[in-house]
């Protein structure tokens, strides 16, 4: 297993889960205004300056399907290769993997949707067909020394088929791990999970895939995203996805809304005595800036309310070991 996922370094958490910044990909893909590659590279640079050490930077998908992700190669050519920072790219097929390899990403993130109906709408193939294609992509990435994350989308519920069986998700995770995933990402793509379901699913996946790093991806569609993040942290998730400003959603899921906001998540974790290594003020300022670039008011709240006063902007003195 890649120690950079299991035991992160250079600005990673001293306790609790790390944060994967997904605004440049999962965040921007559902916004009406498409940003240029230069603007997206600027967003990535601001995220890194705020302390992000894992960034989902691009998606290697057809621009006709997701025009907001056009120009992935140009974005990757513009990002600064800072020590300790890992950039990932979404891939959905062999062609995407080829592009990702040529662009020099550090990690690839491949998506398998837990329901066939959503899978066909999202990727044009069934769940099992997508899982079979993953094996070839994982093998190539492994051979080239590229990190391998497998996201199980709609892991808690599907907009077309309803509830997603926990046993089915755990089995997908088992197969994915056995075929080369270093990390399994459990994604609440449409924001329907509750904390008890998060705890159960993480436990089930760990039982069937005991050696894999676990990461969670929550949307705040029904205002449960932050509660789910707390549950995932307590259940041992090594990483949590979040998006500066709280932007995002899936273009192929009805009524999809934004990710949990990086600045709000980091504030919450720090109030719990956990330190994901992200500068609160810089993250909030970037979320506000991003809203201006997109011409929207972002869902994140920290940029409006500000951090609670304190030497470490949100971490209680009693949790910092102070008298």
C-alpha cells in the first residue's frame, strides 16, 4: 500500500482524517460557468497555498459530456509540482487512463457506480462492466507507479433505483481492492446518507477489504453531509473529500447539489480537536474568491461568519493542551 495515502506527510493531519480538495474537478463540473484551464490552475494553486496536499485536479472525460472539464492536459501543465502535493485525475475508461498517464498525474480516480441504471447514465456501461474495465486501468497505473483510487458512487442511495444495499457496496469494494485499488472512496453522490449508515458501511467494507485505505465523499444535499463526515471520522476514514466554497454536484444525477465545504469541514474538525493541516482563513478566502469567479454565492458559511476567535482559529484551548 502507498504510504502517502495511509500515513500522509507534509502538512497532513496530526490526528483524524486528511482532506482531499475536490473543487477543481467535482466542484466545477456541475457549475453553469466553465472556467478556463488558467483559472482552474489558479484555483489549484490557491488550494495548495491554503495547505491542501491531495487535490483532485482534473477529469479526463469527453468535453462534449462535461464541458467544464475541457483542457485537462493544459491544467496539469500549469500546476506547480510542489513537494508533498499529489494531484489526481478522474478517469472513466482506457482512453482517459492514457491521457492521465501522459499528463503526469500522481493518482487516478476511477468511478464505479453501485447501481446499473445510474452507471449507464453516468458512464454508458453496467456496474459490472465498469468494474471489469477497472482491472486494466489499475494494472496500467500500478505498472507506471501511479496511485489508484476506486470511487464507489451512489454508495448510499441511487436517484433511479432507491436504496443501495450495503452488502453490494462492500462486495464491490472487495473486488476493487483485490484488483488493485489502494484506496476505496465511498461516495454519497446524491446526499442521502445518515451517520448510522456511514458507520455501518465503513465497517462492512473494512471487513471485506481490510488492507485498503478508506475515504469518504459527502454531499450536503439534505443537510446531512457534515454529520456524515463526523461519523466517517469516528469510524476511521483516513480521508474526507470536500470542496472550497461547497460547490459541486453530479451533472448526471437529478437535483444534485454541492459537496461539503472545505472551510466549514476544517472548522468543524478543528473544533473537535483534529487538525487536517488546512489554513482556515486562506481556505475561506479562496471559497469567497471562487464564488466571485463563478458569479454565485457559494454554500460555504465560514467565509460569511468567520472563524471563532482563538490562536488556532477554531481549535478549543482545552484540545490544544493549554491550561
